[in-house]
């Protein structure tokens, strides 16, 4: 007997540009207003893909930038432990089926269109216009009939030490001037130095690593590196925007290194500033996520074996 096809709720595959920006920003603002930083707990404890991960596409490729935040938020809201997401058609192609009544999650991608214009001399010129499009994905926990490796339970490592050792090697390979002492963690752009409290002042090694990832994200913004000057883009909110970039950059790095990106208590005071930035500008979170991704990419590029470029 042929099983009747069930239907899931999918959001439109292409939406008006303003709608995509507004919907994404509204979701992030909603979480921040409740005191929840959507990038602060991006780990998955029950899947073979690993205990900590960026969200993954069906082929295992990690998502990047704003889509990382969108899918982390959805995973936390719905208590998904699997980090893998796919479209309705991808599931169907594997002989699987999204369960009836399941609702998909918006992810976005940038695209360009070419517009032909006529200048004052009557000459035709072409102009590239960037815009944002959205499409829908489902977590593998919303889908029945997938091959076993998509839902396999995790085999947890006996000790986190190998991951911490790898993180130490990663940070050392950046060549950053990292000093220890005092009771504050900060990046000093004037002398181009990262200052960290002594290691034993942190509650655990992962807290130390997450804090150092944050400060190294700041370090990437130096004029000799990514030259990240946010004053023209964010004005009086430039400092808050830079802290937002550093928080997301640290979360991206920690996920790449298999570590939990623990929230910094001293940054709770920034929640109000971040809300002001996002509420005033629906594109701000996209800009911040893009800058955070560039920072993470830059730090990866300093490694002996750099990450492959995005397809």
C-alpha cells in the first residue's frame, strides 16, 4: 500500500528583500529582549556530528554568517540536538519525508541582479544590485526515513583535552601578542596586544578559550589586518557593534574548534545597546554576522593548513 504523502509547512522560497531583513532581525531582537544571546550556547550533545558544531548542510558543509545564528536560535527553541538541516526536496530525494505539520526554518543567501540604465549621454550601463533571498530548511529531527548516519547518536570523547590542545595550537598560530596578568580581558589596539587574566583565574579551560577567541576577534580588526572601522556604519553605536561582532566571532570559532562558547557575564550590560542598534537598523545583524565570519575566516587563514574557501 502506498503511503499517502504528507505535507509540511514551508515558508516561501523567495521573499521581498525588506521582509527577509525584517524577519531575521525581529527574531534576534525577540531573543535579546528576553536576555538570551542566541550565539551563546551553540552546542549539540546527542549527535554523531560532534558535541559542538556549526549548523551543517545535508552534505556536511557548515553554514556561515547569519545562517549560523538563525539555525542555532531555532535549534534552541525546538530543542534539536542534531546540527544537520536540509530542504524538503533534499529529504524527498533520499526517500525520506518531512513529518506532517512540521514548520521549516528560514535561511538566507545573497544574490545579485544586473540592471541596465541609461546615463546622461544616452549610453547604456549595467549596475549590479545585491539583494537577499530566503528559503526553507528542516532539521533532520523533523524528518522520517533518513539514512542512519543523519540521526546517529554521538560518541562522546573520553576527555576534552585533545580539543583544548587543538585550540591552544590554533591561538598560538595566529602570531598575536598575548600577555597574561591583571583581572581583565581586553584588546589594546594602540599597542596591538591581547591582555588576558592568568589562566587559573578562569573557572575552566573552555571559559579561557572562549574569552581568548573573543579578544582575538577584536584583534583581527586592526588596520594592518581587516581594518574594521565601524564608525561610518554605526556612528555612536560603533563600540557596541564591535562587541557584538566579537561575541559572534568567538561563538563561530568555538564551534569550529569543538568548544562551548560560554557567555561572558560582563557583556550582559551590552544587551540594551545591541537592541538599540538592531531596532534602528534591520540590516545591522547581517553586517555584524558578516564581519564576525570574516574575522573567523581571517584567523583560520593564519593556520598552517587554512580552511578551504567557501563554495
